C-alpha cells in the first residue's frame, strides 16, 4: 500500500474561489448564523415579521446601523414534540 499517494493535490484550491460575490456574501452570512449584517457587518439587527410557507419560514431582518433590510430564509428540518 502506498501511503504517500494522495487523493488530492497538495495545493488545495480555495473552495471560495469560484463563488460569486453574492454567493460569498450569502455564505458569510449563514456562517455568522445570521448575527451580522451582510452589508455592513454590524450585529445591531432587529427581527421583524415572520411568514411561513410550505416548509420555509421568512423573517424580515433590519440592520439598525446601515438601514438595509432582507429576509432570513429558514427551511423546515424536523418536528419536535415538547415534553418527550
Ligand atoms: Zn448593516
């Protein structure tokens, strides 16, 4: 068995390299768990109205620093029965 054989080339490609600016912004926002404004980076965010539609929930979020707003998109992953 040749242990030196590598599955991947030594020079690892940056996985973010192929992402567009918008995809990168999306990724960073999700990695911050929605705690940082995708436009200015502030954590001074305010949640607003929520709307549920076919396994998705949309929550309006506003940034109190730069006045941008957007909708957080949540996807249903499971149900939980309280008390069990
Ligand atoms: Zn902002």
